[in-house]
C-alpha cells in the first residue's frame, strides 16, 4: 500500500485544529450582530428610570446574560426580548430587524413612542409581538403581513392611526389580534375572515366604521369579539351562533348597529359575556334578553 506523504498528514492535522476556531468565530460574529442590534435599542432609550439597561447591557458582558434577553442553547442567538414594564422611554431603531432569530418580542407597559420601523418584516421567525400600553404612533405596517409564523399581535393602548392592513389576513397562524384603544379608522377588512385560527379579536375604542364583515362570524375558533365604542353600522347575522361554537364573549356596545338581535343566541353554549347596549337594535329578543343571558350563562331562572 502506498505511503501518505508526511506533509499531507501535517496539513490535515492543521485543518482539524482550525475547524473549531472557524465555528467559534462564526458564532462570535452572529452573536456580535445581536449585541450590536440591542445596543442600538439601548442607544435609542431616552429614559431608563430603574437603570436596568444602563447598568446591565454593556460590552463587557455576554449578550445572552443581559436582563430581558433569552438566547438559544445551541446557536446562542437572541430568541426572545422581554423588556416589558421597565418604565422605558424612547424609540425603536431599525437595527431591531437584525435579530433574525427572534421569536418573541415583548415591549408592553413602557413609554416607547414614534413609528414602528419597516425592518420589523425581517423578523420572520416572530411568533409573539406585544407592544401594548406604549405611545407608538403612525400606521400599522402592512409588512406585518409577511410575518407568517405570528400567533399573537398585540398593539393595544397606543396612538396608531390609519387603516387596518389587508395584508394581516396572510397571518394564518394568528390566535390573538388586539388593536384596542387606538385611533384606527376605516372598515374592518373582509379578508380578516380568513384567519382560521383566530381566538381573540379586540378593536375596542377606535374609529372603525362600516359593517362588521360577515366572514368574521364564520371563524369557528373565535372565543372573544370585542368591538365596543367604534362607529360600526349594519346588522348582525340572524344565525350568529351557528359557526361560533366556542364564543365566550361578544361586546359591541356604543356603535351604530341596528336590525334584529340574533334569534339563536341561546345556541352559543359557551357565551358568558354579551354587551350590545347603546345601539339601535330592535325585536322581541330585547324583551327576553335577561332570560337569554341567564340561560346562556348556564343558569336557569326557574
């Protein structure tokens, strides 16, 4: 058998020693990208009353050890960012879009303001977004519709304006859609009726107008419909409960709805909360409404 020259063996040995270094260098580079993105977030924070980011998010420590940051065990990339309820003020920089492994983003209960960067669409692994209870303005980015894995989109209690993007109908995995307490106007897109996994629809206290899309009442997974205090008009389908077997709460008060109250409300077996006041409904169901609520709630007056 032919002998392998010594210099080949030497070159092979050198290659084996370099491979781990190459892998480590690659990991450091990607982790450095995440660290740089988060330091950009920190730089845009104008008030950190508890000094959490100021003292903890530093170059001298591993990004995966920072408060509010969770990393994957294998690749050491940032998968979750939770800096909720820290009293933070500031804006969100476009560099946030560099956190390409991010699955969960929780910024609620702070004082962030400004518009949302379009770079959000780069976070294609996101399943959870909660930005509620801040001071964000501007429109809801239509590019949110590209976040195909999104399950929770909670933007309530901000100052968003404009229309609800039709593109959100592409979010086939969405379970929670909460836009309550904003300044949204226009109609609720009919296309939202394609959200076959939706469980919670909340758009209370906006300026939405037009009819409630009939397709909404065909989403069999819906448990909660909160549309109180808008300018919605039109009527409710007479067979409202036929395709909503899991409905637990429906709140439509303080709108401009009219017509007959659905006659089959007693067929919504899970229904516990129903609020239809301050509209222009009519019909016999108004007389028997109290009895209907008791029956739906699982109790009997007799």
